[in-house]
C-alpha cells in the first residue's frame, strides 16, 4: 500500500494528532516517513520595515529554531515507534508549495495533515492550506480533525 508517508506539521496540538496518526499508520504498513514543517518567506511589507540583511538573518534563524522545536518531538516519537523518519524544515516557502514539492521530491505516496475545520467566513478569510493540498496534490491526502 503506502511506502513513504509525508506528515506535515506546524507544531499545533491538532497537528500533533496528525503526527500520531501518521506514525501509527506508517508503523502498521512498514512505511517510512518524512516529517515536514514549512516556514514562510520574510516579507518586509508585513512588518513595515526595510529588509536589512541582519533583520532577514534574525528572522531565518528564528524560523530554523522554531522548526527544530517542532520537528524534534516528531523524530523522537518515530524513533520510539521504530519508524524510519526524516525530519525536514522547508524554509522560505508557502506551506502548500513546501508540502507538495517535498512530497514530489521525496517520492511520497501519501500526505497526512490536520485540518482546523474552519467554516463560513473564517474559512473564506483565512483560507485552508489543507483544501489547497487536497486540490493540488498529486497523491492521496489523509486529513485528521
């Protein structure tokens, strides 16, 4: 069935449930896992400042530290379940692009991710990364709620 599962996480409690489900599925199937977290590019317009090299470097350093904090527990959980897992931080990409490109580049045949289940105007205003991965993704997506 599935041999390489991509598990997308942002470190939230809900994403933690997707991580747990994805690792359990990988264990049951004997699949390997790529755990990915994606950090968006720094945009000066959002902060109203001029993008100096030191400011961008500070932002990227903070993103890398946060990604390591998010991915470390995933790698530990995978090790405890005896699931082969590669933890990957995709920097300077938007989440949908980072998830889909990683799935393609790593040859993943399933994507596991969480959905916050927003409805109505919140969904319209905030959008849904999960919906876009479902729509644009070349492989099946298991959505955890």
